[in-house]
C-alpha cells in the first residue's frame, strides 16, 4: 500500500492551495468523511478537539453530525483563544452559534476529569485532538484526556491519526488513543501501519486532492 509521511502530506496540502484547493475545502471534506464514519457507530457523540487543524476537522464533523440528527457535545482542550489556524477559527465561529451543539472548554487535567460522567455517556468518541500534530510525549490536558478515553473503552473514531501516535514512524511516547477506527485523509500515513494496535480499522478517504497535485509536489 502506498504511504506518505507527515512532511510529504503537508507539502501536498500546500501544493493543493496553488491549485485553488484551499485548506478550508480540505477541512470541510475531511470533517464530512469523519462524520459519515462516526454516525454509523451511534447517535450520542462526544467530539474532543484541540486548537489546530485536526480540531478543525472535528468541528466540521460535529456540524455534519448534528445535521444528521446526532446528539453532539464538543469538548475543546485549550480554549478558543489558542486556536492556531484561520480555518479552525472559522469553523469554531460556526459551531459556537449552533445551539443544538453543547460546548465545554477543558483548560487543564482537572477539567477533563470533572466531565468524566458526561464523556462516559457517549456512544462514540471522535478523537480530533492532535492527529499529525503530535510532538513527543503528550502534555496536559491532552494526556489526561487520552488516559480517560482509553479507560472508558467507548468506541473511538480517530481523525487522521490517533492522538499520541507519530504519523510517520508509528512511535508512541508514553500513551496514545486506542481507536476502533481511524479515518485518514488522502493517503495512508506511514506510521499507521506500524501502530495498528492504536489505529484499529483504517479507512483512507479522499478529500479532493487530484493526482496532478501529487505529481507537482516536490519531495
């Protein structure tokens, strides 16, 4: 199976923008794909997001899920003031106006544990925390969120790469989400094949990047 490293995938996405396929378009397509997988596992869905583009994918997924009559609750780790990209900010501004989506901000490990009962009621958890953005050992409050999710044993759909798994090498420095399914975008990430214990069933979905973009992308 053809695989891609995190660095190569980043360059492909940058080149896609040269074709007019913006990061916002890619985020929309990614989030819609995640929602399609998650809704097959249940209607009571918790979406865990951080403040980068993986979190943005999760915010898009939440919007699609609630439009399909799912009950959705978003827990944002870190808070909206720390959102790092324009695309994630735009999708945050959308979901916070949707009254049918309940949103809570988790600033530290204590906040995560405070909502244990609420998270435990979910039929499925969408892991949209770090994805390909992991850098070494997990920090708080993400580390506690990962520990809690694994402890609850609720089915997890991981967005692109389970939080805590290095997307290129498959290494785990400490702990990582153990997903039932991983929805990865455009191409199999090389690390997922080495971390099947964490990735579960891997689904590679297209997000609208044509072959011409890959051919035009320099290594």
